[in-house]
């Protein structure tokens, strides 16, 4: 993703199916940890609500945006 030639959508990371499998597994595990009653109690997790999920999504996209801006202007 740091390669100057790599695009945002079409790059080595997005073409790797194992990255997509790992992402899917992580999303499922996160949802299970938050929404399964016994598991969420053990892990002391609370439901973030709609605004919380928006914050999580927005914060997780910050590194992607920063790197793309860096590549555009300084790369």
C-alpha cells in the first residue's frame, strides 16, 4: 500500500484473497464478542450503538486516508 505505483483499489493487498478471509474472520469475531450475551459479559464488552460504529469505521479509515494523501502530495 505504500508503493507509489499501488492504487487505492487495485493493489497487492486487495488482490490477496487471504487478506479478505482474515478481514471477514476478524469482523465476525468482533461482532460475536460484542453481541453474544455470554461472551460479551466475559469480555466486558458493551454495544457501541450506531454512532459508536460510525466512530469505529471512521477511525479505522484514517490511516488509509493519511497514506493516500501522503502518496499524492509527497510521493
